C-alpha cells in the first residue's frame, strides 16, 4: 500500500508513469513473449492506477534484451529502442555507478537536446558511501521498516509479541 500511495502521489503531481519491466522474472526468450508480457503488466498498471501507460523500460537489460530494439512492443514505446540508443542521450546510475557517461559531464557539455536519465532513489543521500554501503543501508532500512510494521501490527491486534 505504501508503494501504491507513492505512485499515486507521483501521478497526482501530473507526471506520467511507465512500466519498468523485469524480463528475467519470466525468463523471456523471444520478442513475441516480450510483447505479450509487457502488455500484461502494462494492463495491471492501467487497472491499478486508472492511467494510460505509454512507455516501458527494461530492468537490468541483458544482451538479448538490448537486441529487442523495436520502437514499440505491445503499443508501448521501448526506452531501449533504436531511436533512444542512437538519437537520444542516455545516462544511468545503475548499481551505484554512472553508466555510459556521468550526468554531471553531460549537463556541463550541454551538447544534447534530448536526454534520457535513469536514476534510482536508493543511490542518493547526503553522506558519501560506496555502492555496496548504499545497498546495505537500503536493506537495513527495509528490514527495520518491516519490523516496525510487525511490532505495530501485534500491538494493534493485542497479540503477544515475544522477544
């Protein structure tokens, strides 16, 4: 519910949302299968949030997925399509590293009229940390949040919470 509310708030701010598709979850082996599954997951988002979904992007793209470079699958723009790879600049902080090129460098050069930037909130905080330390911080934060939820639930339900 917490994640749903965050997405709802993003939509309410006037932003569009797209599908971040994890093909590895399904072990996608063909472009036909890719199209079917992208369509399926996009329909879930349309239903859950009552919005139009126009684009999708791969999560941790493999060499096979990078070869799936049609402009659209299931009617959704593919953010790894040929146009995005050849005409539109791209930088990503995947795994805690700026891949391809650093955002700061791209912005300082100011030589691209269109830019696709992929960022992950878990990588950003005031204290400088290595990527591994940032992942540990996220994991520990989620674990702590789950334990607080558990403790609160036990209290609400008036159940014994043994320690």
